[in-house]
């Protein structure tokens, strides 16, 4: 993680993202495409954690709203990531409400992500785990922990920005993310010990 607890990869792109958003607000379509490419992977991972297989449809709805309301956005690159996550969360919750009215056979996916074991780094864990494997692990977390982990690690939001998205206090989000990461680390450690015992 970078300074202030924000993932390094999000920090590295915030300046480029802020500049692209400013140009997109002036009508530069290429700049909007740059902003989309910088934000979409994390945003899609977050939405997939909330709605599962319907994530691409929900993310598309969110991007329609983002494009429509882009002129109203005020802030920098980090602020834009938070703003887009808030919009995506609202679209995901709307989708889940509609799905409850019209139940489907598919179960609610809890989240996408992975986390390192006690002696590995975040980057090593990301490289060693597949998205499906990560979904399986994060799906086991309580929803508040899973969503906090996704916003902090996948989307790259800092504690206060993630708290605004979730409508909670920053301390509550940091605690939920910490507990979720600890639980993931324990799961990985238990599975590693189980796999070693089978050999």
C-alpha cells in the first residue's frame, strides 16, 4: 500500500485520471476513454462482488449515468474513482432489489478479490490467485467486510472515500476491511496447511 493506506497502483494513476476527466468534461472523447480504462477494471470487480454474473450489465448502466452526469462532477482523480464507485453501488443495489422481486436461480456473489497470506505481499497475492479463486474466498466474508475490501483494494479508495460510498464512518470501513483481510489471510493459511498435509 502507498502512503495513507491507499494502494500504490491507484495513486500512480490518479494524476492521469484527474487530467483525463478534466479533458473529458470539455468534450474530449479520447480522454473519456482513458478515464474509463483507468477506472473500469476496479469498478467492474467491485460490482461483480455485489451482483455476480450480472456485473457487466450493471457496470454498463453505471457508465451511462457517469457519462450523462460527468459535467456535474467536481474533484480530482481519487474523487472520480469514489464518485464512480458510488454510482455503481447505487445501480448494483437497484439491480439486487429488482432481482429480489423477480428471483433467479443464481446466488448473490459476495465479492471479488484476494489477499495475501501472513508472509506475502499484496502484489504477490494478486499475481498468484485467479479472479475466480478470489471470488470464492471473498464470497465467504460477511458483506460489510467484503465490500470494504473491494472498495479499498480493488477500486483503490482510501478510508474516507470508501466510507462516503458506503454511507459509513471511515473508522468502521477501515475496521471492516482489516477484519476481512485478516479473515482472508486465515483462510489462505488454513488451505495452504491443508494442501501441504495432503501431499
